[in-house]
């Protein structure tokens, strides 16, 4: 844990290095909330469309969501959110003529219902 999802607009597909950004996000989780490095799992998903209000979004967007076990302080979570936003501002460059909207959410997982499995091939 944590499980990290990074959703981004199609226009940003070539605007950043996913592996490099994923490693940097994982390192921030280790530094700010004490995550185990081997437990950080980051997935990137190119989203085919964002709808904002009553229209399709015209600007590019990156939305990062952390799912973590409870126990971190509100201050630690806020520090992680701030650090990830700063990282996105540094590493993801908006396409010329567009704006970039970024957001981070950190949610606690219900420890009692969460399950995971590893299957060897």
C-alpha cells in the first residue's frame, strides 16, 4: 500500500515520462507518509474524455488518487498532496494554447474489507 492511480488527458500522452513520474510519486509517498517502497503501486490511465460541468473539458487534466490504509495524519496527507501537485507542475507541461488542471486525492481504505492476492506464473 498505497495504490496510486494517475488519470490524464489524451493530449498529455507524450508530455511526460510515466515511469519517471511514477517513481517520483512513489518516493514522495515513502518520504511523506512512511509508505513501504515495495508496496507503492502506481498505474497510469489515459482517459478518453473529461466532462466538467455541462460540457466536455477543453483543458488537459491530471488527477492523482492515493488509496492508503488509515493511520496517517491529516498533515501528512496534506504534505503528500502538496508535494505531488508541485511534482506535476514540474514534470507535466501543458500543450501550447491549453491550460493544465491538476488534482490530488488521498482516501483511506477500509482495512476490514480490503483484500489482495499475488499469483505466480
